[in-house]
């Protein structure tokens, strides 16, 4: 039986981590084969009151550190992990009861690979949360057409061996926000000659409540992270910005097909508007970060 340590970074979201931990209590996998590490990334109020009631229901450890972003928090959790495999998710996620079981099925066949599962938006009445998940689906369709040789997984639903994670160097703390650290990690994983394998039956529900401002801010930050990702990737020789043009030129994937599948005229207009806002916010973040970085280097 494969053993897992589930690592969850969190910052100042007590209600979300509570719901995440509650969902974990329904995991159907031998209790002696998995444990949970919550890494509190410097929340203003300690999480002990939230965490303590779960300690008799889960094999649970709470770590606390100064705020430095989710990449650093995940790395700390990995250093304290006891499972053979590390399973990463986020505090606003809720795994399906069979999540670990489905991951273990694929890991039995591909123990040296990184495995990524399928994420579903849990807030069906929130258009911004839905659009954010739609964008993740668009990205997966483009980068993971071959499930046995995928390119990118988001960090809220991925698993790999602890040994290999540490060999790769964990998540880069250059990315101090939730923006492109997973892209960089997947790219380094592939650059080292290792595989990514998609496991669509390993389901994670994502309950990230968003407003319009939060949606735009998220994708602006993704654009900022993308600038640094392309810089470090060019330095190590694992790719270039020009290869990304194929994604943006594939209008059928990221614009036409999503609009076609939307219901009603208002639904199509909403989808079009949110996808165009995504592209604009992402581009703005990229070029703002480029300008900020170049200005700082000349000082």
C-alpha cells in the first residue's frame, strides 16, 4: 500500500481550511497509509482553534512559519513529510473520497512520474470562479493532449515521490505568490527527464469564491509570474517565449469553443467578456512586471 503525506499551505483563510479538512475526513484510503500537514504561512491569527478539533479524526500536523508564499510553505511541508509520496492541494479545495485511491492506481503503474488529477469548480453559481476553472481546463487541453506525457499540472492536485521532489529542489521561492510556481516546477521536472501523467479520475473540488476584482487580480498576478517563469526557463534552456505563441494563436481552444459551448446569448457574452478580461489582465501583469524588473535592474 502506497503511503501519502497531504500538504496544504494556507494563509488567513480559516473557514476554507476547515472545510478542506472536513472533506479529508471522508477519504476512503487505509488510515495508516496517509497523513496531513497543514502549513500556516504566517496567518495573523494562529489556526490552532481550527486545527485542534481535527487531530482526533486525522493524522494531522500543523506547522507555522513567517509569511513567504505558498511555494515556501509547500517546501516546508515536504521536509516534514513521512509518506513516500507527497500529495499537494490548497486550502480552498475538497478532495473526492476516492482521490488518494485513484492517485495510487496511476502511481502503481508510473511510480517515478508526477501525477496530476482533475479539478472541478465547486461554486457553480459564481461566474468568476467558473471562468477561472474554465481557463484551467483550456490550459490542460492545450498542454496535456497526451495523458501519458503531459506538460503542466496545477499545484492544487498533484502528487509525486518525496525523494524526487527533494532532488528537483521543490518549488522555487522566486515565485513568492501563487503565480507560476507550479509551471516552473513542472517544467523543471520534465527538463530533468521525468514524466507527467494525467489521472482524470483523481478528482478535486475547487471552492475559490471570486469577485470581478479578485478574478482580474488573480490573472494579473499570473501574468507577473509568467514573466519570471519565462526568464528562468530561458536561462536553463528548457523553452522560450516563442513556443507559447501557439497557445494564444489557438483561438478555437481558448475562445471559440468555450463560447460555442456556453448556453444562451447572455452566457456566450459573459464567457467572451471574461476570457478577454483574462487575456488583458494576464498581458498587463506580464508587461508591468517586465517594466518593474528592468527598471529595478538599472538603479
